[in-house]
C-alpha cells in the first residue's frame, strides 16, 4: 500500500544541512494501522509529510498503491492527495471562517461534484463522527474533541484509502483522546482504511497493528 | 466558480475589519474614477441635444502649413459650402458659427449673450427639445429672416418669466423675433452650447460666403453609423484635391472630418493620424486611470500579502486535501474581485451623492453630470481591473507556499 525504499530527507539552508531522515525502509500493508513513535525532532512528522506527499524525499523511492511518486508535478500530486489520502492534524487546522460543514466539504471542492452532492457527503461524514448536531457551527464554537472529530470527518469525506494522522490526540485530554482513537479504530476495522499515525502516547500506539520507532532520523524498530 | 463566489462572500463577511479597510480604499479610488468618467461622459458621449452625434462628424479645423509656419483656423462658410455640403450619401449637412460673445440691454442693464449663427440643417442634426415654438427653417435662413431661438435661461433674464415667443431682442444692430425656446445647454457641449441662435443669412456682410477660413463648424450626419468610414474616405478624397488658400504662404492643407472627441484630442497629437491620435489619448487616459488605481492596488496587495501568514494554515489544509495551485489562485483572485466589485457598487452609490453635490455647486452653468448604466458598466470594469491588479500577485504567492510550511503557520 505504502512503500518507502532507502528514503533520505535532508533540509538545507545557506549554512546548515540537516539530515532529518536516513535510509528509511517501510512497507505498510492495505488495512494496516501503523503508529510512528519517537522523541521530538526524530523525524516522525517528516516521515508522515513524505507519505502524505506534502514533501519530497531527497533520496530514495516512495510509492503508494504501486505508483511511484518521485518527480510527480503539482497537479498530479494534488490529484493523488485528493483521491487517495486523508489528513488529521494535531492542531485540527479547521478554517475558522467556515462553518463545520463547509470545512468538511473542502476535499470535495477539488472534485467534479455538485454542491448538493458535496453537502450530502459532508453531512454523512459528520454523522459518522457523531457531529450531526454541530453542522452549522463555526470551529471556535466547538470543544477540542469536537474540532478533531470535524477534522476526521473532513479527512474521510472523500473516502480515501489511506489516513495520515499527525498526533491526533496531542491537543486533547485523555477522554477526548479515547474518543478520537475509537473513531480511528472504527475506520480501520470497519472500512479497511489504512492508517499511519504519529503519536507520543504509548497506550494508543500499543493498540495499533505495528509500531515504527524513529531515533535521530533513523528507523530503530 | 459559484463555490468560490460563495466562499468569498463567507470569508469577507467573517473578516469584517479587513473587509471594511479594503472597501474603504477601493471605494474612495473608484469614486474619483467614476466621477471623472461621468465628467468625460458628459462632455463626449452623445447626449441631448447631441443625441445623434454617434453618427455625426464635424469639420472643426483647417490647418495650412508652409515654410513660414502653420495657420490653424476654423473653416469658413465658403470652404464648407463648396467642399463639405456636396458630400454624397449623407442625411443632413449643417453649419454653425462658434459662439460669439455679444450683449443686449434690458432696461439699461447689460445682458451678455453667447450668439451662434446657424443654418436650417443645424436644427436637423441637433435635436433640441423645444419648450416653446420651433426652430428656424432653411427658407428663413436663405431669406435672412430676423428670427431667433433662445434658451429658457436667457428668456428668463430678458423677459422675467413672461412668454418669450413673439418678443424681440435687439442685438448687434438688428432686431430678432423669438420663435423658439429651448432648455439651456451645458458649456461643455462644444457644438450645441449657446444662448441665442439666429440664421446665418442675417450676417450683416455677405463677405463670409466666400471665406476659406473663418469661425464656422461644419456638421455631417450619416444615415447610419456604418456609413461613417465611407463618408470620411469621400471627404479625404475631396480634401486631397483642395488647393491651399494662399499658395505663396502655404503648401499643404490638413482638414479632417471628425468626432468631437477626435477634434478635442487633435491639438495633443498633431502629428499622429486621426485613428492613432484617438488611440493615444484613450491610452493616456487609460494609463492615468491605471496609475491612479496603482497606489490603492499596491496597498491592497500589501494587505493581502500580510494575510498570507494569517491564512497559511488554510492554504496548507487546502493543499493537503488536493487543491492544485491554479485552484488556489482562482479562489483568492475571486475573493479579491468580489471585494472590489462590492467596493464598486458602494463607490457607485457614493459617486451619485458626489455628483448630486457637484450639480448643486453649479461650477459650470447648466452642466449636469449624471450616472447612467454606461458609467456603472465602466465603474464595474474598473473594479474588476482593480481586483485583478491587486489580487493576482498575492494569490500567486499564496498558491506557491510549501504545504508543510503553510501548515506550520509560516509563509516562507
């Protein structure tokens, strides 16, 4: 499903060159729930950004669903992200000027689809995460847990095969974190969604199929 | 597109302070441009009594050049009568003098009068709305009948509200009987403006009938606008054969059949061809308008650029969920154009108030500016240009943000 072969990521500035990831090899099977752990600055988010096609590897090969991604242009990458990937961020990244339902519709704006159909799918996704009563609220009118649920609705509204979650419980208390984790497990088990989740929380990581551990940009487990 | 429009309205509605600041700058700029457009429209667009002027051309000037210099004057009656009146396939030909400043006396008090001498054709081409009476005819002109058409304003000055028809006015040693009263005309109407019109045939001496140059304007009305190029070609062919007035002093003659706008721009672009001259002046006006818009547009560009930081998370999210660069550019440009269009509508409303104040101020007698659909159209066009000017660069900058940096909230 997701394959990284000898992937390196180097960040260069005028003076400094930082090796963020070194020789990463990772193979995620369809329907697998993988968590990525490691101390701060070890390259977890960088790895997720590479898998999410938000950033490009400096060296190595990356393929998703047997399609090599290296060297693809902006249009192709955008289409790929839109159709295959969904993102959940630690700080939710809901657009504050838009109502919850409009936020959830965002991925569908870049598909050929009528407004009515978009609204129907967005409402359904919100129902799935238990937010049907907050459809017309603005993000600031929601609790943290509700905001993250709205963000998950946005991530799944386009029915992507892969969900990438960057510390989805990082900004939530444990009860809300549990809520979010149960939604992710539900998506994984009932819809067969492949999930790669970056987390600091060992409890949540242990409940996933596999833990990938990083240290100083290297894969240690 | 519809989604972008709805989105733009939502965002603008939520960002009230930004929207207010931006609309303030946009509206202020567009008000000035709309008022300027209204002034230009008042001067050059076909309006009563020049409503036929979209198919009227005039001979305003005869220029003769020789080794000792250039002489530029209005055409004379003889010149117009001999070379312009016989043009084929026209609906009407008319002549008028330039306004002559003269005076009459009422109870010993001097009343200044702008007098024009015209022929019968003039009244066919200019469609004055007669409040009382009628215009004079070709027969009355030919016979030198002492009749006059005056403005309601002059009638008020001379007869203090009493019916003017049949009353007489003593002017330049002659006495004229009023046969028509028309509404006063704005001074900006080059051909129509005057206060009193009398037949050319009442001119004291007949010498004018043979003059090559003088103080006349010749008017040619086509049956249809489509005939104008042919009439111009015919006229140019005639002019190519016309000898200069005095071959000892001059060797070339330039005379054009032109619109009032072309005659206005001619002094500024003397060396250019007729069409090029108009284009140059239109271009200069366009560039001036653009320059005038440039400053507030730059201001809006700056505000928009500073908003990149504020909206970087949104940009990152949109990119992450599959927005290609061009979709983001369109989204932000649409937002900006919607903003400027709203500014345009506000500016139109405020311009109406400004123009009402201008009309009240009576800086120029009888000058009435108004805002019509054409000006509204120009205003909206200006707003769209303004929107693009100030929107494209920030939109492009926003669209090129790296998604990871954007999600981190940085604009690098």
